[in-house]
C-alpha cells in the first residue's frame, strides 16, 4: 500500500477493541494497528515501540476461543489477526484511543435547541 509506517498488506482484518469493531491492516503489530485507527494520537503516546516500556500492554482473546482466558501481551510485539478481541488496554493506550473508542457526543445544532443563530445574545 506504500505507507512506510505499516508493513505491506493486501487487506484489512477486523479486530474488536473494548467491544467496538475496527478494520486494520493485516501483517502489522497491534500498536501499528492502533496507529492506523488513531493516527493523530498514538504517535504522541509514551510508547517505546521496542518492548521496553510496557506501556502498550493489552489483553486479548480470539473469536474462535471465547471461553479461553485473555492473554496479556505487548501491543508492539504481537501481530493483529482477524477476529482478535482486545478486552483490556493499558492506561496509556486507553487515553490515546479515547477519541475512537469513546468519541465525544456531537454538539447540538442551533436547530436542535430552537435557538436562532442570528439573534444577539
């Protein structure tokens, strides 16, 4: 696909992060997949990207193994897989992904509240 941040991929796979589904590039680490999901926040996180800081810890299960216990891994180390269900995020990841996982509600328009935008306040 030509982007030097991501490993070459041919398709997007679906992963679930805290109950919300996202398409992400195959053959990439979870941390790169998170960067694909939220390109404006993950690069500014305090991640070392090389397994030393432990700030990218996640727990996951696979769709085919719903009864298995969640596995704790580092997102910079494990590759995403179709059907991966990420059930826990480190505080740093949760903070950096907040905008895509729990987006803020839309602001009401003037029409929704019956406020005339041309009326002085």
